[in-house]
């Protein structure tokens, strides 16, 4: 079970590792960046010789999750599992989802492989989606998410990451990871932080503001809205 680590503290751990210029990053990060370019180059080269459209499901996302973990998430995510799905969009309206698997006890990332954005030309879109889910997976891996049974841990997690896990801690970390990925990986990454924030806001309008409730308790119910 992950430690009882507050999401903001977990995010800060990653932010410190990404603070220095990329040229000064660790050898582990540098080697993982080289591995990323090798994986994506091999995929593009294979796509050139295919007579039929090649879909991104042919790219080794399990290996890419580990590479992203080594580059951006302090060499975590090595035990995160990947599973392709074909019904996420039709059933849940999502391209991807991340959760704790009761079957294996590990964090599981699922991505819908049936959607149009999985064409070869949209490789950056799918890598962005994968990196979005990796950011969720980091918090699931490093924070206990109340699995310890503590109500306080549950309150802190929901206050930091929100009911839909796109709260302040996720947004802060996703912003930095997105900006660094653009620079060191040579392509544009869009983790759709704006869409995630809008969805989070709609949910919190129904449920109340978990961050204020956690910090101030009943006093938050009497705050002035503006």
C-alpha cells in the first residue's frame, strides 16, 4: 500500500526533480529520454512501411509508462500496468482512466484504442493522453488515497486532487510536466488541463468545495462567494 503522503507533498517531490535545467537532470532521466526517442522512432519507421493504417495500439505503451516515470516522476510508475480498452469512450465518455486494480493491487491505466485519435499522425495526441494518465498514476502510486482507513487521508486527498482527481495538486504537477515534456521530448504535449479543470469545477459546484471544507470545516459553508 502506498504511504500516507499528502498529494501536495508528493507533487513537490516531482517539482524539485524537474526544477534544474534538463542538461543537469540525472543520468536516469537522460537515459530515459533517449529511450523515448528510440521507441517513437521505431514506431514511426514501422508505420512508414505498413500498407494499411497503423494504429497507436502498436506502440508499446507499457514501456512508455515506465519511461515517463523515469523522466518526470522520480523513477516511479515501474509497477503501473497498462490495459487497452475499446469501450471507455462509449460507456464512460473518457479516452482514458486510471485506478487501483483490486485484481493485482497495482495502479492500472486504461486507454480506449478504438477511437480515431489513435492514427499514426496523431501520435502526440495519444502520448499526451498517456502522460495525462501517468500524472494520475503518480498520485495513486505515492498517496494512499485513504486505503489506510484514515478519514483524514481521504479528506486531504480529495481536497488536493478533487472529486475527479483533477484538483489543485494534479493541475500544478500536470502544468510543469506538460511544459517540460514539450521542451525535452521535441513535440507538443497537451494534457487538456483546461478541460479537466472545467469538469472538476462542474463537479465541485454540485459537491461543494472540498479544499475549503477540509481546511476550514463548517466555516467554509459560510464563506462569501464572489
